[in-house]
């Protein structure tokens, strides 16, 4: 199957990136010097470290059910961090995250991005808030109309709402509730002059967050790859369904993909010592450029 080829390509790309160079410039890579860990225990910290310990840190995560979110939660659970996980769906949308945590070390709460109070309830007494919310496309939903064909597709969540309004609301709540630290995950492609509305709104989201919470830490990864990604798996799905794979301008454009787990490790290092990164931007990118044509051949 082509999807199996994508998984093999992911494993091979990992060997060529994460294990051979620094993806987050000295923060996340396993071969790079790691940040100093906290050597003295916090006031209420208990245990030897690990899943069954209590590091005396509470973290609220928005967007935990996404691609990056599951890796962030895995590391939080491994370190025994008390985690508040926001969810906009039913129980089935987040149950895959439960095994990451010891019993009682995670709280799952429903919230609506259009209900500020529900977002405040999720944050509660968290020491650190992590915002992973973002959209690569505008979601749509069916609505009834009085004329034939009696239904229409309407935009349910716009780029502006997902990439600007929600991050701004989270930042404002962190300021109002006096949360110690905020980590906002944006994108290395964020640019106010980009032809892409998505890239422009990612930049506007960064700006909105820093206006509401000036000491926030902004993490800017390039395209992320992993076993559930939408990068390598996209090539596999195209090859499975169509006789050709469409590549814009022959696939000569460059990308510098980063392993998703390295980005998750970076976020968890920031959570470990957030005061070191207050008001700073952390760029996460792979050590090597690839053209999209090379990635397509890589998957096949």
C-alpha cells in the first residue's frame, strides 16, 4: 500500500533529520546539547520524576487533539504534568490521549471557541497555557435554504477565527487570569505580505497574542512530518487514487520539514523552564532542504 510507503519514508526521513542534526537549534534535537533541567525541586514536587510523579506544574492545552497535540500530551504525561485538555467534540475525539497519563493526572473539559467563559473554565488554575489551535483550511457545514437545492455549504470556521480570534482570546484570558506563561504555536511561514491568507492570518495571530500578552513565547515550526502527517501521507494518498501526482511548478519549491516529536520536545523544554523563554520566539526547522519533487520520489 502507498500509505505503508509513507510510513517507511517517514522512518527514513527521521534517520536523515532528527538523528543527524539540530531541528530546533539546540533545543529539541537528541544530538544537540539539551537545556539545563531544573535541579532543585519545586515547593510541592513529589516523586523521582516520570509518570507517577508530581512536578507541581499545571498545563492547559488548547488544540490537544491535533497532530502536534498528541505528541505534546505524550511528553506531558511522561513527566507526570497535571494537564487540562480542551475538547470541542465528544469523548471519542480525545480518548486516544487518555493512555498518556496516569489516573487523575489529566482533566478533559469541553469548551467552545465562541464561549469565552468555557475557555476560562479550561484554563482554571493552570501555570502554563499552550495554544496549538490553528487551521490549514476553512471548515464548512451544511445549512438549509428556502430554494432548490434546499441546502448550501457555509463557512463554519474561517482562517481569521481559528488563527487570529481564538489565539487573541486565549492571550486576553491569560492576562486577565494572571497565568504565569503562555506558549503560542504559530508557523515559520507566517508573513503579512504572503499571497496565502493562511500565512497572513498566522502572522496576525502572533501579533494579536503579543499585544494581549507581551511576554508570550512564540514557537514557529516549519512543515511537520510524522506517522499521521499531512505532508508525506498526502503524496501517498495522491498516488493511491490518481495515476499522477500534481506538483506546482514541477515541485521545485523548497521545504525544510521538521519531525513533529522534536517540536513537541521543544514545547516541553519551554514548559520545564518557561521564564527562560518569556517574550522570545523559537524557530523549529529541519537541517536539510528538500524539493517537493524529492519528497514525492522519497515516498514512492
